[in-house]
C-alpha cells in the first residue's frame, strides 16, 4: 500500500481518509457561509456606490472574497463536508443615487472586516487536528489582516473612518 | 512642521504624539498580559520535568515575550502613558511530588496562547486609526500564530494535545 497525502494505491481498506475535528468542520462551514453572505452584500452595495474609487475598492474586496471562497470550497470537498447554497452570481438593480451614502457603504465594509478577523482567528485557534487546514485558516486570516489595513487607510483618506474619542490620560 | 516624532520650526509648535483612548487601553492591556504571562511561565518552570519542554518555555516563549515587553514599554513611554509595575525577575520555589504534570502545564500554555490570539486580534480590529501601532500588533499576532502552530505540532509529538471529536469523510 502506498499513500502520499490524499493519493492512495492499494487495497481499498488500507486507505486513510482525510480526518478533521467537529470544530474544524463547523468553522469551515461557518466561514464559507459568511463569505457567501458577504458576496451578496457586496453585489448589492456596488449598485449603490457613487464614488469611483469606492467602486474599485469594492471590486478589489470581491477579488479576495472569490479567491478565499474557492479555497474553502475545495477544502470542504476534500473533507466531504456538505456545502451551503451558493450566492447569486450578480445582483443588478436601479438605484436612486444618494439614498445610500458612500460613507455608510464604507462602514459596512469596515465592520464586516473587523468581524472576519475575529471569525478567522477563532478558526485558527480551534484547528488542532488537521495541519493543512490550520495552514489554510492562517493564510486566510493573514490576508484578511492585510485587507483590514487597506480598509483603514482607504477610509482615512476618504474621511469616512470614524475617529475614536480622544481622552486625556492621567 | 512636524512629521510623526520629527519637528522643524518654533519650539512652541511642538506637539507630543497623541494616542486615542482605545489604543492606550490596548497598549496597556497587551503589556499587562505579557507581564502576567512572564510571571506565570516563571512559576510553571519550577514544575516542568521534561528538559526540551523547559527549553521551549525558557528560550522560545520567555525570550519572545521579553522582546515584546520592551517594544510595548517604549511605545507607552512615547505616548506618555503610565507604566504598570514589572513582574519579579525570577520566581523560584521547591515543588515536591508529582501533582503538576507536564501535560497539564502544556494545556495551560496552549490555552494561554489561544486567549492571547483572541486579544491580539481584538487589538488589531480596534487600532484602526494609528497605522504604526496596528503594525506592531499585527507583528505580535503573526509571531503568536507561528508559536501556536509549533506548540500544536509539539503537543502532537508528545501526545499531550487532546483531539476534539473527529469527523471522518464518508467516501463516495
């Protein structure tokens, strides 16, 4: 019998199937559902965005989203975890410009990015069984941190980032 | 004219570096938790039996923490924030019996790292205005994740890492 990674040659009962913990399976599913949901939200927000730089930024966010979605879908197929329903490919509709402001759209991206950081760090934390899955979650978290950094800088440049209160320290 | 800490012009126009309330809190919190972890690790070291585990705690973890403490103290000093009291340099005592096992200490250690990952992520998510501080917190988190990865592998090797319930793929 020979098995390298997931590739096996030999009697059927000598193959080692990929194993993951219940927590890892649940985080895989949870992050993918969050990504699908965010995909729908981004598609809707793009219709409302007015500022061209914001539209480009939203498209950039979509690019990372699609890349990470593909990685997680492949992982779920590898571990044979049932996949959730996919989001719609595109959502286009007419919007009255100015109803949803660009700064409101930015706030949605910002808050969502903060939540993603917490979700992904939780996934890394519980990944103790599958080394490869921990590596995948880790990569996703680091990419999300980079994206968060860009979001902060973009928001400050545009003046959309809420300034926290200044306090006098004693 | 002033760019960060560098100033050219009349001395009256000098502004000390400013920090927001939440950033000050996360700086202080990061430093306090490192002080606590250093002290806790010193206590644990008295109970560790395994030689390589002792080395990992001493060289691997304590050295990283000490370096990070220096960075945090400098940052707090830069923003004129009051520093908390430092922990003792060493904590030595005699521990008899075999009540505290290496496996138990390993699990305390890995739990501590998991909590720390949460804290660092929170610090990054909340430090959205000060790029320099965020960069420091990101560096800390990256190091923490690296350590966590190594600790998981080491725990597996020693048989100390407990597996949660496993799910096996059903096959086609």
